[in-house]
C-alpha cells in the first residue's frame, strides 16, 4: 500500500510504497509522512 510523504526542506509531496530516507526532489533527509491536520489544530497554530 502506498503512503503519502512530504519533505520538510522543499515541501515536495509524493507517494511511495516504502518509507524513503531522502527526498527524491532535493535529496535532503527531512522526509516525513504527510498527515492531514484537523481544523482545530490548524487554528491553534495560527494563534
């Protein structure tokens, strides 16, 4: 099953069937699973 990932350095979003160590776009090691935040969490970040 493919999962969504996002690079924290360049904000590139991509999908892979395995957890990557490096971003395929910029090559940095800032890759994390791309999870959607709830609206309450986003509003809390704005305050």
